[in-house]
C-alpha cells in the first residue's frame, strides 16, 4: 500500500511573505531543510501530494499569471532534485466562502479516502498552521506542524524525516490471563541492556540472551503461577514476546527476513559455520524465516529433565509458542553433553539468527508475494 505525505505549500515548502502571496520570483525562498528531508522520505517509500489554500487566486487581487511563474520555478527546482509530486491540489476560494474544497475540509482529497491502495494509517500531513493539523485530524492521519514564530508548532523538516523514515520499530504488549500477567516492550532499532524478571532466574538469563545477542532492547516483566509450575510462565512469555516482535516488524519492509547461525565451541569440521558463539562442547544450529507462516522444527535431546527450575521439555515449547505468535518459521537443532550449555546455545543461536533477519537493509519487501 502507498503511504502519502500531504504537504502544505506556503510556510511549509516555501517561506510565506508578510502579504501571504508569493507573486514574484524574488519572494520565492525554500524552507530550511525541506529538500534533503523530502529526498529521505521519498527513499523511504512516501509519495507527495501538495494541498494548498490560495486565497482569491485568479482574482484581480491575486492574478493567476503572478502565481504561476514562481510556482512553476518551485516545481522545477524540486524536480531537478528528484522530488516529484503525485498531485498538486489548490483551493482558490476565500475563507468566508466556506467551500468544501478549502482546508481543513476534505473536498480536494476525497478520492484518497476511496482509494484502497492508499495506506492512510501510515500517511501524514505537514503544515505550518493549525488548519493543517485540523485537516490531518479530519483525514485521520498523523499531523506535523512546523515550528514558526507566528503559529507555533514544534517540528522541523529534519525531525519529520527522521520520525517517518527512521521510525524506530517498537512495540509493547500486555498479556493478562488467570495464570500470568506479562508486559513486554521491544525496540528493534536500539541495542541496550535487557531488563527481564519472570521469577525464574535461569529463564531470565535465557531471555536476556535473546535481547543481548538479538541486538535489540528488551524489557519483560511476568508475574505467573509458579506455585503450580513453570509451564504457564514460559509459554505465555513466549507468546507475548512473539506478539511484540510481530508488531514491531510491522509490514516487514526492508528487513533481511532470513537468518542462520551456529553456536559452537567444538564444532564438527564439516559443519558450515556462519557465526560461532562458544558454548563448550555444545553445538546449536538455527535457520529462521520471518515469513508470517508459523512453523517450528526441533532436533535434539537433553541429558537432564530440568535445568535451573525449568523443564527441558519447555525449551522447544517456548520456541514453538514464540513462532506461533510471531509468524516465524524456525528450524532449531542442538547436541551436546551439558544441559545448561545446550539450552543456552539454543537461545543464543536463535538470537543471532533473529539479529540477521530483523536487520534493516533498505525499503524493499523481501517477498515475491508482495506481502509477509
């Protein structure tokens, strides 16, 4: 779906003079930072639509000929820099006429409301006046009001481009059942120390591996029915984390999608090693596809039935539950002699594969289907 950036003209793309009319070439001045910001937003996949009120355009007080020359030069400059507008929509009425085509009314953009190929949920409006903010509210999209001495606002073009093009992929999930209360927050574009508390020290340590070696910020708090056993805590944490990862990746545009890793200290010489993470005698392999189709395949047997108060049968169950919630296809295999090493290798190798898969590589959607 197409994301649209609706943009006001005077005071937003070009500076607005004291008489509010850019009717001479010498009045044409571009707003600071607008061209590099639009280039960044273009490269992030946005298309541009200009929406402008030009009071009395075509009347004797504002002849069309005086408007068209500076406007054409502005469009030529934008075009020379590779910035193209999908449409230029101009209302020529006076405020007292209250025409439905005058911002903040939506008469000029009704066709975008009917076009199902337009992603209004992720589109936005940039303007300098409160009426531009109201226009965005009426259209149901996000508003950015440029900071000006006359109308206030808090944004500049660099900040808008960063917010929309470099938008951090974050998500917070709260999951409450009769058995557990969980809050998970992830930021896939910020590496940081994990904060995990589930009441199970060994499980906390394993979840911390996912954040640390996955290269993203992870916060997880869980209060579960550990007086019964660890099953609900482990399972529900996996479901909540998987849901948070799915939400944070959003449409998955630009991600690597695939990840593969091996975690080993004494790896077999014939084994292909993309990444190595020493876990003594243990060897773990992971192959991951963020395909949107949940599938989990596990190959391994643990020498002990439990480690750190967590049943080893819950290890594959954790990853299966996470895959179900995130829509991951994960193949995971482990062998070794020390159960602690083997379980930790599983979590580390998954994290390293995930790190590859979620890494941004551009704006392309890595699928021939056109959807993930």
